[in-house]
């Protein structure tokens, strides 16, 4: 291979992506894919001991947008060297410890947003700048001033520059995309695009936040460590994330890395890794810098959760309620530990809003244990073509019906896909919890045993099960026993198993807690249903419509005839948490989220996902996120795990 030719190709590609991202604010490749190109270039440079003068590897930062006023930074801002393998991080750690054996490290989140510095003089906000290329930045004062969490005045009255990351919360992106016709692709691009937009009103509408972690310049204060940096920032009312720890041993570091990597999806902030900094500034000064990076700090980046891929085709799937969901077939990519070949698009309106086309390159994101989703278009190709919504159901061939932004097959009782999906739902863990009954098993039940309704499961004999492919004695016995043993579900699980439209697990629990028995629930009026906390009119109407259908009543009666008996909710609601609302954050040592929720609900309490003025308690474990900060700001009672155990005991 002609390495110089390949290097020129990489330089041209990287420069083009830099221009699209930093100047046009229109990224055409994911961060992870960009890093692959840059890593390949830097490896070629290292292996061949040759670097072109215009190589992007020689930059400290990014291009500066000519639309903004430009100024040199008072202190150069370096980017961080990175590692993606534990053994590489260990080599960096060992090198430091060989020179400074008593070194302590500050362990922090690596925020995935836009780096900003702010100058204060006489205690007053003067100027905000992007990092730019590290030497020259863009002045974005008016844009940054729209971020409400940034103080416009501080107690410290001398000249100081603070550094942090402008971010958009994941929940805020979701809220924004529900309200706006043009969706934002991801929180990082949303934050960068908002700050680097010439109109501050655009920045304001995106409701950004900012976390601070460095003081690049201070006139008089004697700050000697990263610990003291955080202390100074807190004393001057800057927002500092609660997750920062001082560590010494590498075992501590790897344990924390694994913990953060596992829990990062529960955090409302997008992080793409962690940062290790030597805590003592005297050691940092002695180590110094390379031409691009500080030697005393490093970033450990997690495996990417977002990559770009090409849409090869789109299939339309039918759900248990008849809802039609488009599924994109994409070029295979390895993402978050799995090979991904399919990604969801919520509905046809989502396709139109995101402007997704067949043969276009798209951003694909995969969160832990969540179906990959297409976030937006990276770039179109000459072969890009529109995705056409079918007019008939792909399962039964009946005409489709449009309801607001969703598309439905109305052949509820006759559509094979809907019938099978309803039985799958009935058997699922959160419903009747019939173990061993998979989608493939239900397909066999449908095609070979003519199962059309859940009650028919309880009529199956072992002899019938043995006629199915790969059903031997042990498997048959297990599935038969699991079906028979599922006849006494809790009331909330039975309500959920019925598959009533818009009834999720939480709503089913609310209904079971309120009505206590199935008969009370079935016979409730619209007004009674609507009076239950968190039961909106649309949900109440779905329940009324469900029980108004004689077919549904007939099928429930047939379940009862076969011995299915939901257990009444005997909790009278007069527990120690009666009327109290909890929010959970972080990781608990002795409870899963589900177990803690059950403990609270069994004592009359309620668990919600977000902190508000109506929250009574925040139950906080390790590695808490932004919920903790919000609870502190609102003065909400915060419980640690010991407090919680003491209360329930």
C-alpha cells in the first residue's frame, strides 16, 4: 500500500468532515467514525515516521468559524490524549507511578458537549469563548449567557477564567424533538449547534446546561490541586457535577470505569468516557505538555454508542395493537458490543421528519439493552430514494388507517401478526411471566396448534406440545408446567397482560393499587378511572372501550374458566410511604431498581422518573446523575441506602 497516498486520502476526508462539523454545523459522520479516520492517519504517521504539514493530527483543536469574532485565549487550551483499552491506560498509569509513586488522580466524567471558557472580572461575567483550535477561539458571549445555570456574577472579584462543558440533557433533547418539526440528531450536536449559532434566541430555545471542571487562569488565588479547583468552583456558585473522586490504585480506576460504563445510560447527561487527571498541580507542572496534549491527564473513551451506516431497505412491522412500525435494514455495524443490522424508526412521520431515505447514510444509536434507533441523516447519496408507506397491512393485506401520526391495521381479530404479538405480550415476564415461551414458540403454536387466543394456552396438552419441532420431554414438561403455574398473577401483571391500549407496567400498577380487585377495575366508570393519579382521559377511554367489546369480556371469562385468578391487591395503601413520591438515582448495593420500587409501592408510595417540586424523597445510590443536583436545588429530602433500609424496617 502507498502509505502517503492513503494519508492524503484520510487528510482530505477528515478536513471535509471538519468543515461540515465546525463551519457548517452540519456533521456528516458520527464522532466514533471520525475518530477511526484520525486514528488510522496517526498510526500511519507513527509507523512510517512521516507527517504531512497540513495533517489534522497536528491541530490542538478545531477550525474557527469565520462568522464569529475571533480572539486568542489568554491560556492555550489543550485537548486530551485518549485511550480505549484498559491495558493502554495501565501503561500510562504505570509510567506516571514510576516517576511519582505517591500520585493521586482525580477521576471525572468526560462530558460529550462543547468546551467553553468564561472570563470574569470584578466578579462579573465578561466574555465566553469556544475552544476553537486551542489558541484562538470564537467569542460566543451572548449565546452562553442564555444558559441559566451559569452565574452572571460571582463572589471572587479578581480576574479568573473558568472552563466547562456546555451540554444538552437527554431529557431536554426528547422534549425539544417532541415540540419541533425539525428534530435534533443528538445532544452533542444540539449543544454545539446552539452555541455556534449566530442567533442567541436559538441557543435559548434549546435550554442548555453547563458543568464546570477547570480554572485555566486565576489572578491571585492559590489553587494547588484539582480538588481545590472543584472547591473554588463550588464556592463561586458554578455548577460542578457531584461525580468526581480521588483515586490512587489502578484497581480503583478499573472498578470505577466498569461501573460508569454500566450505568452511563441512566445518567441524563451524555458522557463518552472518563477523565483521569493528576490531582497535585506541582506534579502536573513538572510533567508538562506534548505539542498537543498535557502529559498529566488522559481520557478513557467507552465503546461508541453511535455510528453512521447506510440504509439498505425499510420493512414495515405490525404490533399487537395493529400499529405499523418501520424497521430499517442497514449495513452491518459493530455498536455497543453487538453487530447491528436493523434499527427502528418510530413511525412514517418520524421518517419524514428526519428525512431518512433508502441508500442514505444515517446516525444509528444504541443504548444499553435498547433497540438501535436512527437519529437522523448524516448525508444523502446519488442513489437516495424516498421510503414509501404501504397502503395495506404487510401481514394480512387489509387496508391501513392513519390516526394522527400513527398508521394502523384495523383487522384486530384477524391479522396474524397482531394475534401472535398479543400472545407474546401475554406470556412476557412483566405480564403472566410464562418462561420458555419465545416468539418462535408462539409462531409454532399459531401455525401448527392453531392457537389464536391466550386462554387456549391453558388447554394445551403435553401430547400436543411434543408434536412441535425440537420439543423433547424436558422442554415440553417445563413449558407445560410454566403455563399451568402462571394462573395466579398479581393484579397489576394481569391487567398489563390483557394488552389494553396505552396501559404500560406503571399504569397497570397504579390501577391495581387503586381498585384492589379486577371486578372493581372492570366495572369502573370513566370518571372513576380518570380520578386515578396519572390516568389521563385518553387512557381512561381506552379502558372503557376495551371492556365495551363483548369479545374481550368473553376471552377474559374463558381465562377465568380455566383457573386463571388474579390476586387481589391486599395492600390497603396505609403504609409508611402513603402519598409520598420517590425518585431513584444511582446504583444501590442491596436492591435493583425494580426491587426498591416494589418496596416503596408495597408501602403505599409512588416512584416517578423525574425530580420536581412534588417529589418527597430522592433515594440516591452510587454514581448519581443530574437528578441529585436538581433535588439539592429544590431542597428535597435525600435518602441514602441505609436511611431507606431503616425506614422500611
